[in-house]
């Protein structure tokens, strides 16, 4: 578990990092540059990738990445992702996403990170997050260099 004490925010214990795939880790099904390396550098939390696998290539794209891939149903994804985060223990989970179907998991997680990359981001998802990043590799680096996370959230 990654333990981070953030002044005037509180302690955060991160056992799980749940990432959406398309729009977050990948664009048009293709893993973004540096993502596999960034995930593989995270040592004290388990990375989960959840996707409907629209392009059917997530498993192949993540073959060299230390993460748990879970395929989500096509329908009811927002509720399914929320239930997934709850099943892990939301109070020790970080959620990262950009789509409207990510908003509930970001809101429920101990820490929600919204991304604005090439696919854009749903406004509701951005409003559900505590942090907004413009690069998935920057978002993942928050957990290998927690001083960045402290600098962003302290008050």
C-alpha cells in the first residue's frame, strides 16, 4: 500500500489504482506511449484496467504491463465501474478516467483523477475528481513520486 500524508487533506492509503482504458490509457485502442512503463514502475499498489474493450485489443496491448485487466459489460458501465471500485474498498482506491461512464467511480474512490487528453473529458467526470491531469503518465507518476500528489492537494 502507498501511504501519503497530505497536509489539510488527510492521509491517503492507496492499495488499488483503477484505470479506464480508452481515452485514459489508450487512444483508438492503442496504448499511449510510456503507459506500460509508468504502470510497471508502481510497486506498492495494484493497477486494475477496466474496459469494454471496444477495439478488442486491450489484452494484447497490455501484455507486457503488470496490471489486472477486466472486461466490463457494454451496458450500464457507470454503475458497473462504481461497483468494481466498491468491491476493492473505495477508501483505499484511486480511480482514473475521462469518460462520462467514469464519473461515479471517481466520485466514490478515495481519490479521483480526471484526464483531458486527445479524446477529451466529460464535464461531469472532471467535476467528480479531486485532480485533473493532461497526461496519463503524469497521473501515474503521482504514485511513484508522491511529493507531486502532496503539492497538488495540500492547502
